[in-house]
């Protein structure tokens, strides 16, 4: 009897050790739920100047009150440089205003590096017309530029619906940076209120697909739209700020020249990093947008990044 008790005690001891080891060795639920999420971050010095280098240890990332593990911080140069840049022109933009800027746009396209594939699209009737699909043959892409149709033909009721159409139906994710240069008055003719659902939907589509949007404000073609320009610019500011892009404008009229803005955009595209953080996996089957905030100790450095990033769906 005593032998049986001793054997039973030994068995219980071994079992307890096994469970204790398993509990110690196994990662916590939070750790197993962490998944890598990569997003594009622009780093600039004051007034669109080149910044000092930033290392991974300089970046502190948060989602709400949760501090995130910074897995990787890689400069978007060399093997990480590939970019797809969509130039989207609102067909409702002023013909005269855009016509005088086509040479600047063509020059900007021609100067892009061979790692940048450029496409030209026109926002028309809630969708996009492809003037040139994404290509690194920049001279050919530049030749596809044309003057917008304006009011009489191909008017876009909402540039934001067209942008959503581009992302949902015409632009497949390819594992490289994806960015948009939107040339538009910013007017949403489907909803002129301060909380347009079409602006919100376009922002959400961009954030879900990791698309960064930059915008140049130009006049619309309808009488009086320039007087509403400041409100329309608010739409563009929301779009660019929430997706991690930059907004360019001169008052409420078409800029005299796009060239200074395009030079600034070139500086943006050449000073970007790919940030990868560990983020809790979403419990939703379709994934979930989660807030992102970055903090650094260095002063006089401007960071631009999406305010929400997509956490993958639960498996």
C-alpha cells in the first residue's frame, strides 16, 4: 500500500512539473495574437528638407494606450524602393487651370526612378478612366496626360467615389508602396455637408489597402465653387491627413505652377520608411482598422503616417 502511495505521489509530481513547464514555455495569449502590420511613414525635416536618419530604436509606436513592438524600420530605398504612383485627375477640374500645368506634370512623371510605376487616371462619373496603366515607361505615361473634359462631358459628381472605385476595382495590391497624387477641387457634389459619407468611405478604403493620398487643389468648373473652396479643401485635408499624405494648395484658386509642389512631393517620396509593428490580431473575420500613433524624441522632424491601419482577420 505504501509503495502504491509513493508511486502515485511521484506521478503527481511529474505531472505538475510538466504543466508548470508548459505554462512557463508557452507564449501568452497576447503574444500569440500579435501579427506584423506594415505601413508607410514619411520622415522630413522643416519645410520639406531632408531629415537626419532615424533608427528603429528611435520610434515608439502605440495603438490607443497599447505600446506596440517595433519589428522593423526600413528605408524605402534600394530593394525596398518599388512604388506604384497613381495620378488621378478630376475630370470636373477647370480645363484652363490644368491645361497650363500639363508640362509640369509630364516632367514630374519623366523624372521618376525606374523603381516607380506611374499610372494616369481620370475621375469620371463616379469611376475612373485609365489613360495609362501603371508602367515604368515614364515617357509614354507622360504622353497620356490630357486636359480634363470639364462641365459638359464626364463630370465627376464625387472625386471620392472615383477614388474608391480605383482602389476597389482597378488596383490590386502588389506588396509595394501604393500612393496617389489627386488633382481635384475637393468638392463632393453628392454631399456638400461637413461629414460626407463618400469622403469617409474613400478614407476607409485607402486605410484598409494601405494607400497614401497626396492632393493638389485646383478650381472646379461650376460657378461659385471657388467661393466654397475652403470647405472643399477641408475634404482634401481630411483625406491626406488620415492616409498619411500631404495636401498642397495656394489659397482657393489653381496654383500658378505645380512645379514647387511636385518638387516637394519628390522629397516626400524619397524620404519614406516601411514600418512594421506587432499588432493584436483582429477578432473579426474581415479584419479591423486600428489607431496608430508614432512618437520620437528628436525635434524638428515631421512624421506622416496613416491614422488607422488594418489589423488582419482572425484565423
